[in-house]
């Protein structure tokens, strides 16, 4: 399907209740993380979501995850340490790297070794999504960055990885976020990359409440990237 056809399907088809599986993820450091898994079946493509670092934002990606499951794409949502449930010792070094790797490895174990994967982050989750894309560059084909900052080294990864498509988003009045989105899009040489600026000043996945088509647009873009990659295998 083209992005346009997927967008029509994701906008107008009635979405059945999406069953969510609560899962436990064991990282290399022995920490136990919790996640939300939408299962579309073995060998289906998948998306790893990192929500905003806010206690009430853990379900922020749900409008996108439910739409993706409806078109046969599995999703895993894992909150950053301190904003989700984490039990066990903190790892040596940067815990974000250990946790992101653990989440990626769990998703891969549920999808299968050849399934196409994308990542998406909102606010502080943008760093985790782009970090995962850089650490698993052979596997991650697309990344969504929604109103979050990122360091120069991750922007450089986008520049030197033309096969990585990026969807960069923000609300027009959300401080520096539109600039972050435009700079990320400008760094990408992938023809499928795009920047989409919504009206208003909502931050991160809060954009979806006032812009219902925005979540559908992200879902269609992700589905198009993953379905296209799966078809080429």
C-alpha cells in the first residue's frame, strides 16, 4: 500500500479494541523493566515506542500503536527509567543505553530474526529512539522523533545513514521543538523523510488530542516504511 492508501485506512476504518500484553523485560544489567506489547503475530514488522518522561504519559503512543496493530504491525512501548516500573540494580554507565538495548532485544525476540523494525520517541524518548537507531543501524529502518532534543552525535548518525528514514514532528508554538524537527529532517538524505508541524503548543504525544489526524499520519508513515521493507526482502 502507498502512504496515501494506508492513511485512508488508518483514518477511517473502525479500530477494534487492541489487546495489550503487559510484559517484563530483563536487561543485561539484570534490571526488570515493564512494557506494553501489541502482538500482530510472529514475523510481523514491529515498532519500539519510547513515551514522554512524565508519569501520566506512558500511554501517549497508544493511538498510533492501536492503528499499527490493526494493519498487522506489532509494537512495544517502554518508558524511560524513573517513569515506568524498573526493578533491580541500576547498571554501570548510562542506564538509558542498557534499557534501550534491552527493549530492542525483547522486541526482536518477539518478532523473529528477520522482521523489519522502526523506533519512535516523544520528548525525552526522542533521545532513546535515535540512540536505538544508531546502536542497531542494520535493523532499524525508520525513526519518529516527536518534539524532543537530541545530541549532535545522533544527528550525525542520521546524516551518514541515508537508508534511515525519519519523521520529525512538533507543534508550531512548542518552544524550540519545531527547529529540532526541521534540523533533523534536513540532516536526512532519505527521500521518505519528512517534517510535519502541527498547530498549537502541545508537547509530544499530547499533540494527538487536538490533532486526531496526526497519529493516523504517523501510523501510515511507519506502516509504509515497514511494509515497503518487508516487500523487498
